[in-house]
């Protein structure tokens, strides 16, 4: 029998001891994998919540002006420039003007592309979305109730009849009483197709909105400015960073708990074989060969434990996660971390007692009970 086969088979000569060792190590690996999947799932879920609906921040003109936002309009070409910045997922132009709406001589009319209304954090509750380039509007529920308007009614905008096709709701109080229509229609009313008021920006998942905003500001800060009126960006970023830090803390705790369990199990396993080590030394085995054997057997146990623990942790978390309203997310680094911890701690757990054992004279090791 080769030395390698001997190392692989030897830990299982004492089946009860091997099984108990594997169970002890398995528990630590299950904890690492399960908590890793859960915390990753929580981070992913929180990121989805942050990036669902409204934009992460907006961009407006640099100089003070007489627009509805109090700044000068910006060139429509800025939309493409911002969309091409690294970290930006989507850039949506907004055109806001002050014009006669209904019975109001001067009111806010907001132009946006129909497929971009989610960036404004609005959702249709009655009717449908307006069509592009059409004389159609959607009204905030507050505005509709205050003016006794409903889907199908007509609303005069700048002297032209617009059809009310939808009623929306929003979590943004600034938009709750607004009137939305096609951005092209607003440009037509204002007589300027080359300008927009501001740009809603959504960043890629996993990106920090504040860092992306700072990057845009460093690139184009002389011409435009980033504002966080759409969303409390810094607060959301802080919450996300806190959750990620908690994820690292939980993972570290799992590693510590798992490491202590592995070391304790391996110490007990190796010390039980001190007499056996004395016999091997008496028949001529070198200290290095005994050391290699013990560490190799430790690795066999830890690798088997890592495989079983990873499978159990994955299956259990996948099954139990939805019951806790958490969708676990498993990435390769979770399993790499589990195996690395198992192997490193397994080596340490086998190396330390093995070194003490090989230093014993054969006669003393033989007398060990």
C-alpha cells in the first residue's frame, strides 16, 4: 500500500472517532456556508431595494436660472455623456417647465419618456401610462383629487386639450401633486428640443451612488452639478455599508467558531494516537514521515468535512432561507473561504500536537496511555 493510500485510509480505521471529528468540523463549515449565503442574500436584497424604483441621484445645471428647478436648462447631449460614465446603469432626461395647467395660470409640467417613469419613483394606480409624443397626461393622486379629475377627463395644458390616461402614486412628496407627459411634448410646448432640465441617474448594482456622483462631479463639475433630491443618497449608502460590514462581522464570527471546533477536534484525535506514534518511531519511521502522516490525515478529515459541510450548508440554507423571508445568495468565494479555513485550521490542528508527539522519545511515547 502506498504512503498516500495509507494516509487516506488511516483516519477511518477508527470509524467512531473519524465520524465524530467530521461532525465537529462539519458544524463549523455549515455555519460559514450558511451565514455566508444568508448575509450575501441580505446584502443583495437590500441593494435591490435601494436600486428599485426611484433614481439614485439627479444632475442639473450649474448656474442659477428661472427654470422650475431654479437652475438653467442643460443641453440634451449631457444624457449620453452621463450614461457612458463607468458605474452608471441608466440616465434618463427630465424636462420640467412652468406653464398653464388646468385652472392654474402657472403650474409645473414634467416631461419624461414613458419607460422612464420608474426613475421618478411613480407607479400607475388607475388607467395606464401616457404614450410618447401624444397629448396625454398622468396625474398625481393628490392633484387629481384636488381638481376632481379622473381617468378619461380632459385637461387643458398651455391651451391644448390633453387626455388624462392615468393616476399615479409616489413616495416622493415633491412629485405627488405633479402632472407628467411625454418629454417630446414638453419640448414642443416650450419651443426648445435641445434642452432638458435635469437627468435622473441610476447606478449599477453594487456601486456606491455617492462615489459615482463624485466621479461625475470631478469629470464635469464645471458645467453640471449632482444633487440628491430624488433620494437620500448618503443615508442609503451608509445603510448599505453597515449591512456589508455586518456581513463581514458575521462571517468572521463563523470562522472563529469553526476554527475553535476544528482545532479542538484535531487535538483530541492526534493525542489519542500518541502510543501509535511511539510504535512507528520504534520501527524506524522518521519524524518528518510521522509529521506528514498526521498532517495528511488531518487534511483528509478536514477536506471531507468541508465537502459535506458545504453541501449541507447550501441545501439547508436554500430550503430554510425562504421561510425566514431571505433568499440566500451563494458565490464561489463562500465555498473557497470554507475550504481554506478547513484546510488551514486542519493543518494547524494536526501540526501542533504532531510536533509535540514526534519530540517524545519512542520509549515515552510507548508508555503513553
